[in-house]
């Protein structure tokens, strides 16, 4: 294996697992390792990752630490929310949507430093390996991809810790025992999977959650909030204009405080098995309700129904890791065009775990109070309904006559 | 117009509006009127309708009063819930799904009594006229359809009341003034529309709701409930087997007590305008969450995603009144086939307006704890993931190479 | 009716029917009539229409005669062919695609001359009335629309001729008797409907056709032709660059000479009945085959399949008259984006009624001879197929295990 | 590897390649080999395969030779044609549809003889390996699958021939040199791929084709044929009732004699690359046109359009090898239900490569001459069209008013 790879860009969190990978790459390939650590809003300090990389012999110029929060929300989260994307009816795709950005930045760094390989710390049974690697290949078709979890023999917790000790990789005390579940976090969500959660009949413990109080602990009085939209994206909260990341951060605070955004589901992985995941997406859970609210006023029916019919496909593409696939881009082009008129303000009630639209208004509203009224109006002649119904019924009448 | 119609079956509630229609039909067409009053779980006594019909000169043998609650839930509500149908992402179609049953029964009665016409009391701007009439025409292509609201000149409240007084139709005191909104109710839901609700920026008053307490008034402690499914339908609650209507009634009680099922939305009517509706669907709001929960365990991914992609179309068909259309039946056939394996139990937490799945189990579960584990297993070889990813990536690599 | 309309723009062919309409409008409404006659490549002189209009008292400044052939092909036919649109699997939508352009131009003229109404000569049972009027309303919501065929009492051939004679409208000799079928023509196609064609079991007579020789009469030797594409549109034939209309004209000549483009079908009209139509689309029948040929080389699989799945919907929208609907525009946006890379040359064999692709090449080809070969290559590792298959199979294995 | 497998069922043609595989399996695994040879209408004698198997030491009871032609057409080809399945708009899936039947029978034999493995001779770059193996796994989740082409080192023609000579496997003279392309044949079609066909700009030589004369060589006079359908399947030709396989055989003769069914295309393989294939499908090319013809008369518009929208997905599933996947079965259930009313007779003209419907009739026809006529009728009131159009236009008018 030595000589196979010259320089590899590793998606590096600074944690135990990716530190082991870092050393393993050095060992196995005798290659130069470049670390890339991103702030996607996961809520961890990044500087310790730099120190740890330095300690493990990474050259300073080979350590990349980037704050990608604004890019994440602006170019990934928001475009996805324009589509009202829900995987399998309920999941807001919080992990899925972060992967393509990491891939993209890793490949940019690889191009910049002249690396011939990239590596990630995702395991061999999950979706994330697919998402990372489809991103790598789509952006740099000749890249070498190293997925240590599919290659090495460190297949048990004991072996991993042995390797760490042998190579003097510091092990945090709480990493000695096994975590009761694995997590992934970014500005949109945090996920919990595996171990204690594997039995889908057993309810998650309340102390697992980190981004929201339980509905029971949330305030007894509802919180009202107004979100303003332009071209399908949220741009202001209660009148205050905010950058994408700042806005999502604010929504996370609002949602978390009101017990909003917990989800417990069994989902179908792209690799062919079902798994059980628990998610917290406080801000996103508010945002999707608000977005549907503003669309209800501003989208034409034909636009709205077309979007609804394509949404499951779109969500599946993101879940499966096809963010950079031509068909995801094609659907996005359509969604973005349709979103041009989606603007206005939605008023929401947040209360102990639930989000409800209680008001919406828009300068481009297609709702016209004067046509809905039961009184006469200038546009709608009630007698037109008869012809409308009769021609819609015609084919069914003919079918009944012919078929009995 | 006299002589045009010999005998007409009127969908008759016993209320003021349909009583006026009854008299108007007698006047205009000089025809025999047959009244049909159905118990769909709207929560009103039906015997007064019989008395009122008798008073207005309807022969006893021309008065039909049917309890259709079981048929309604078994043959209309449950098949629709197998599809997870939500119109425009949120609406559970509570009004839409009742109309075809009324149409069907009206036509059955027309066939039985030899009527040549049917009549309904839906207005000329709404969806219900379409739903009723598409049903009539689909089941009896040569039926005459009378929609008084599109025909007569009683186009204001004053004129209606004048007509009632002139014809000695009793007017309940609370009908003198105008209702602040119009409602429609059945075992699945109650709707509120029009008047006070016409401004979509204004939140509905809390005292409007009749089927649920507000989340704020709901118990401070969560209620847990287990729902058992067979072939995609709910069959038992907390171990007690219940008929379809009894089961939905029980869920309504549970939902209503926990502040569940209120919905405020702007929707796109089939007749081309947007309208604002407010709904209470306590039991249905629990049922759809539970149904998705049991499907998550028992449907194959291909089945689940196919259903998700067809759902918006299916919901649109029901919303638009095409229950008896061949393509609705075709999609239903597919959904029913797929539902054959949907069985097991879902555990839910109900709390102050929200419903959450907290557990699910099934004798036909496709979820396998032994394959999800991070340990080795007999079915999944982690090295397979590499080939899987590489072949999925191939077309994107070729596209990047060719297009740059 | 007098006074209801001040000035009306009539889609005027100069033929007997629209001349009768012209006079009827003057009579009925006492209004100013503006005539609009378009050259869409139907193959008729337009100047006689001007003379006839003048004779009937239309002011010179109220006579509009436009050559719209280039706009027709560039902005309507070509965008539609980018989608490979076929209604009900076979029909190239030759009539449907011309209607929105006529509507658009009529409304432009109405705006220019300050007309408050438009009128057309389509009958009350067909699709064309819908296509015209949806166009009018979409572009000018407050326009008055006059459809004489749905309004007047000239409901038989005899009455029409009587009206013409009474008003001294000249009647061409061949119009005295009834035509054996009705036709509609433009640069894309000619259609035949009604009368002699109404029995769908009876084959059309060969002498009906006007744009193509019969396959039997076509040359005994195949014609080969090369069509070059850019961004999804044909731009050159056998190396000669041609304008859109010139190119389609050339293809019509090639197709017509080789017996290509005749179609006999029973189709589902938007107004609810089936009808039998016979069409000649010589150039279009070549173009769609060529376009699929160039896409086969240059579209990514995901793009191609997405287009294929949306195509029936797109074709239905055009057939039903929704060219200006927001959802048609949304789908078009997607199709146009995907078409950016569709370029290259297709070689076709034309022979006695059939068109076959026999070669295709492109500077942006995604087909790579070096990867298809059975030999080893650098991109594809055959062992990857095992993992690919095993993970694709996993869910089916689990289903079989659980369901038996 | 020895000991890994006890008994393997090999899909065995009797040709050189699968004979080498037979020996290689014996060598590598030291296991018992069971051969399975199917008559799918490929047009080869099967008895030589038996002799060859015996010569290579296969026990008589381990040699399975089955005539599957009727099952093939009845249970695979006909259900697929009910869907009008065309992959990428043109390909009739002749190879794809045969693979699941071979898989199914192989697994039946494996169950019967107690084999723990199956093997096939498909290469590592194609679709067929996927189709075979998805079938195996779907039907017997714990089966071992051996794909020698992905495993062995016989990766060149020379090595293969060396292996054959070394093991005294007889080599037919014409197999010494390399075939100019590879073929696959069954009752539905024959395919040609690879080698001489790899450049998609080069037209195939006419002498390659084996099932059809060239259009140029076909008769100068058209052949007319009538095909009768019941429940969506062809059941008789020119009044003569035929079994499924006999009927397709007859259509092949008719098509082949008239130069019908040749197709040259570039397609997207499931494994991620494009390839060029040339196909002859004489009978199938007639059948699909005839089937659409009878559907045009007997399917309701809603049914027909639903089928059209799902068809690309359905075709993709078959192409990719998912015949036994739950979602293919689900769509099939729907298609079969819709096909219940598809009956009647279609009249076709076959002439020098083209197939045209020239007549169709059905006892369940939804086409009604009496409603299509321009005269008055009892079902259709032309004034209804106005209301129909106006309500269909309403949302577009509102959109124009709001958006300008």
C-alpha cells in the first residue's frame, strides 16, 4: 500500500476516531496527511483540532480549519428547504445535507495542495460513506478515496483503543467506555443512532437530547414569532434581518426553548437496510412549517402540486448522496424558478413541541378575499361551475356507460 | 322548469338551508322530493330531520335516514389513510372523503325509488359541488343534477330568510344572524370556513373549536397509547379490538383531550381560487402518524417511496372529487396490495397538541437489529459498499470528465 | 348584447367560417372588429385575407397580418421538442403548440389597439377553444372572450350558408358541400378530423394526405441525412446552418418525400371525450427521433430518466392548453437547463415511412468507447459490480426473509 | 475456495463460454455442478447441451433442460407489454425480461436438488449480472452466487482458449477467432453488442441481422393483420386463437418478413456507463403498436395517463433487474387492474419497416361516434365548455393579476 498515495486530505474532527485514522493513514500509506476541519455549527471548538493535528505531526500549512456555517445554510440548507424536502414523509435530512459541502471543500483543498486522495471517517454500513464519496467522485473523477473503516482490521472498540495507546493518541476519559449511541451534529440538526437506540420499540431517554428541552419542560405560554421570506428563503425574524446562519441559529434557540424538533424514526438507508434514528432539528422544524405557510399564499396551484410530486424524489436524491448529480441540479433549477414569487411574512405559534401557522400575508399573495366571499364578484360566475363539473365528469360517464 | 323532473333525492340535513332547498324544489319543479339524511358522525341527532321532512310534506316512505358511520370509516377513511394522503402537505381531507359516500348513497336511493334527479346544498364557489356531482355522474351517467345555489335568486341572507318565512319554514333563533363561519362535520373532522376567517393573517378565535381543547388546556402529563394495525388498517387500541367507526371515535376522544389535530391553512380549491380553512381532525392526526410509524417498519423501501411519490396525486384526486375515477381506483389497488404486509403495533405519545411515535414492533418487521449493528454480520459485507458507491458514482465521473 | 363590447380582435383566416364570424360580431355587438391573420406555415396566401377583410368593412389599420413562422418554431416548437413531447405516446402536438402563439399575438394586438375583447372560430366540443382561451386569460385576465360557435344559432351547415348569403359573404364553390373532414395546418403539421374519419375502424383514404407521399410511393432507395444540434435544438442539416423555420421546412420536404410522419390515432380530448385524428408531421417525426438520438449520447442517465418521467405531464399540459401555466414554465426551465449539454450530430436513414438513427457523435459525448470495451480499463473495476449488486439486493433479501 | 460450495446450479447454454465455466467451477470449488438449459425461443437446439454436459461429467439427474417459452411470454413478456414498457423511449427490453425467468427457474432447481449456490456466465460490466443476481437474492436470500467473469483470471480470449484446450473442451471452429459482436436471443428479441458496434457513429452491417429482412428487401406490398386482445393481452391473429408463445412466434414471422423491429441505440446501463446496442424485435415492435391502439379505445384518460407517467419507472425497474422487487409488483398490480377492460381488435398495416394502426374496434370502446359529431347530442352541451374553461383559467388569471 505504501507509495499508492502521495498526499491525502482527511476530513478531521479532532476526535479519537479521526485521530486514529490520521495515524493509520500515515502508517499504511507513508503519505503526507492534510487535515480539514469544518465549522458547520456542530457546536464544538475547532482550535483543539489544530493542536491535536500539530501534535500528530501535521505541518501547519497542511491544517485547514474553515468556518462554513454561512455557506452551509445559504447554499445547502436553504435550497433544500425551498423544496419542502422530507425524506420518507418526516425526516429533515439534517445529516445528509452537510455531507456534500464537506466533500466539496475537501476536493477544493485537494486541488489546492495537490493531493491525490481524500479520506473520511464514515463506517461501512451507513449512508455517509456514500454521500462523501459520491461528492468526491462527482467533483474530481480521478480522486483516490480512502475509507479506513472498510479497509482496516480495527473492527472492535478494544482494537481501536489498543491502536490509540500503541500510537500515543490521547484518549478522553469518556471515550474509554462505549458511547450509548453515535451522534452527528451541525447547525441544522443533531442525530443519534445505534446501541441503546437499536430496539425501535424502546423510547429514547430524555437526557440524551442536547438541543431542545422536552415539551414538558417548555414554557407554559406560547411564543409567537414572525418570519419574513424573499424568493423562498427566510430573511428576517420578527422584523430583524439576519444572515442565513444567524437566522437558523435564532430559530434553533426558539425551537429548542419550546421543545420543538425531536423526531424518532425508522428509515430506509440507501445501502439497503432499515435503521432507527433520533433527531433534533429545532430551527428546521419551524422553518419548514413557515415555508409551507408562505407558499400556500404565493404559489400557484400548478406550481405547488408539481413541487409536491417531485419532492420525495428530490429528498431521496439528497438522502442517497446525489447532491451533485445532474438530476438534483435540474430539479433545483425548477424549484428555484418557482420560488421567485415566494415572499411575505408568516406568523407562527410555538408551544410545547408544536409549530402552527396562525397568519400569513404577502405582497404577491394569490389569495383574494374578494373572490372567496360568498357574495357576487367580478371574476367568478357561479354558473361556470356547472360546465366545469360536467366536462370533468364526461369521461367517467362514458366509462360507466361502456363498462357498467 | 315544471315537468322537467319527476322525483328528486335531496341530500337533506334538516337544517335551514336544505329545508329551503326542499321547498324550492317542490315549488320550482312540482316534483316529488325524497330526503336522504346520513349519520356520518357529524354529532347531530337525525330524528329531528325526519320530523321536519314530514312537516314539509315529505311522505314517510320518501324519508331515508341512514347510519353510515361504519361504512364511512371502513370503505372511505381507512383506504385513504393507507395512502398517507395529505393535500398540499398538510390537509387530511376530512370533508373531501365524506362526499363520495353521500353521492353513492343518494344514487342508490335514486335507483331504489326510481328518481330521475338528485340535489345537494353545496354552493357554487366551493369544492363540494364538484365532489357531489362527479360522484353522481360517475355512478349514474344519465342522472339529472340540481344545484339550487347555482340556480336560484336567493343570493343573500335576507332573501333566504324571506323565502323561509314566506314558506313557513321554522328558523332557529341562532340562524337569524349570520354565522361567523360555515362548518362541515363528520366522524373524521370538522371544518370552518368563510366570514371571520377570510383574512389569512388573523388567527382563529379559540372558542370556535368544538372537537379539541386547546393545547394550553390539555393535560400537563403525556398520554401514551398503542395502536395495532392489520393490512394497513388500525384494528385495536391499547389491546382492545374495535370496529372502524368505534376506533376512530376513540382516537377522536384521545386527540381532542390532548389538543391534537387543529390545522389552519390556505388551500387551492379545484375551482381555481385559494381559500382559507381551519380544521379539527383529532383522531385522524393521530392515525396518520401511527400509520407512517408502522409502515416504517414493514414496507420495503421501494414500496414506501413509490407510495410517497404517488400520494400527492392521490390526495389531489380525492380533494378534487375523483374518488370514483378509474385512476383513483387504480392507485388504490396498488396501495392496497402494498398494504398487505403492514401490520404490528405503534406506541405513541400524545402531549399538548403533538403526536410522536415512540415505539413500533411488527411480526413482519423488515428492520433487523442484527444487521444494523456495527459488529460483523452474516448478510452485510462492508467491503461491498465500495463497489456500490463506485458504480453509483460512475455516471457522475463520466459527466464531469466530459463537461468539465 | 350591443354595447357589451367596444373593440374585438378576431383570429381571422379569411375563410368562410371566420368571415361569417366577422360579420356576426359586427351585427351582434355593433363593435369595431380588428382582424388578425398569422402565417404559421399553413401554406396559404395571406393577402386574400386582407382583401376580404377590407371588403367586409374592416379599416386598414385594423387588419393585422403577421409572419410568425420563425417565432413559432424557435419559441414554441423547439422548446417542446427539447422535451421529446408525445401526447399519449404518439402524438406530436402539432395543433396544440400553435394555439398559444396565436393567443399571445392576439392579446398583444388587443393591448396595442385598445381592444376589450378577442374572438376565435373554434367549436364547442374541441380542445382548441380551451387552448385559445386559456392563453387569453393567462395573458390578460380581464379580457372578454367571444366564442361564437358556443353562442350563436348557426348550428347547421345550411344555416351558416344562409347567413353568408344573406350578408353577401362570398362562398367558394368547394365550400357549398360539406368537407369530408376538417383540417388544421401549420409548419409543424396538418390534422384531419371528423366526418369521414369518425369510424375508427375505417382506414383513411390515401388521397386525403397533402404533405407526404405514401410510403409505397416513396423512393426505393433510402435517404441519409445528418442533423446537427446545439443546446437541444437542431441548427443545421447536412452541414448547412438554417434558421428554425427554414430547418423545419427542409425536414418537412425530406419527410414528405419519404412517406414519413403519418399518424392515425384515437386520442383523449381535454373536454372529456375521445376523438379520432389523423396527422401528417413529416419534419417533426424526423426531428424527435434525431433529438432522442443526440440525447442518448449527451444526457446523463439521471437527466434523461427525469425528463422521461415528466414528459407525459408536460405533453398533457400543452395538449390541454396550459402553455402559459406556471407549471409548464417550471418544467420548461428544467428541460432547458438539462438541454445545455445536448449537442452534436445525428445521422438518420429515411426510408418509406420510417426514420432510424444510424449514427451519432458529440463533442460532449458521455459515451466512452474505452470504458465499454470488454478489456480492462482505468475507471471500471469489475469486482465493484459484486458490491453494487449485493447492496441493491439487500432490501429484497430482507423482505423475502420477513415475508417468506 | 474448495469446500466453500457443495452444489451449484449453472445457467448453461452448451456453448464454449459456459462450458469453460462448468469446468472452472468443478476445478475451483470441487463441487457438484447442476446444469440448467432453457428454451426461451433463442432458436437453438438444446439436446447438444445435454450431450456436452454429459461429456463433461455431469450426472444425468443433474442436467435440467426446460422449454420455458410459454411461461416466458405469458408471465413475463405479456405483463410487460401491458405497461407499454419502453426503456429510454425506444428499447423493448428484450434481454432484460428474460433474465428474471432464468433466475427463477435456477432457484427452483437449486431448491429441488439442494444446491447452495448458483452461477451464471454474464460479464462484470453489463446489466445481465445484476438482473440474474437480483433475481437469485430476491427469491433465495441465503444463496451463494458465483460470477466467474468477475473472479477468474481468464480475462482474455487467448487465456480462455488455452483453458479450454488444456481441459479438452471442444472448441467450434468459428469460435477460434473472436466474434465481431456478442449476442443474446430469446423469443422476444436478439441483441448485438460490442466490438464492431462500439463506435456509435458507424452504421451496423446489414448482414449482421438474423431475424428480419432489411426494409429494402421486404415486400413491395403492405401486409394487413388483425390482432385481438383480451384483458390487455393479445390472444388471436387474424381470427385464429393462439397460445402466448405461438402468437409471438407468428408476430415475429410477420415482422421479420416486413423488415420490422430493428433498433440501433445508445443506452444507459444500470452499472453507470453508456453502451451501444442493436436489437431486432420484430413481433414485439408490432405488439406494442397494436396494444397502444387497443388502449386508445378502451382506457379511460385518467388510466392511460397514469400508466404513461409510471411507465418510464416501470421500464427502468425491469431494465435494472428489479422484476422481483416489491415496487415492480405493486405497479404491475395496478397495470393489471387497469387492463381488465382492454379488449377488442386492432388492424395494422406492416410495410417495409413500419407498423401503423389503421383501425380499432372494441365491445368496451369508450369512443362514441355520436358524441364526437359536430351535431347536437344528448351528453355534451357546448355551453358547458365556457364554464370549464373559465374555472380552469381562474388560477392563471389570479397569478397574472398578482405577478404582472
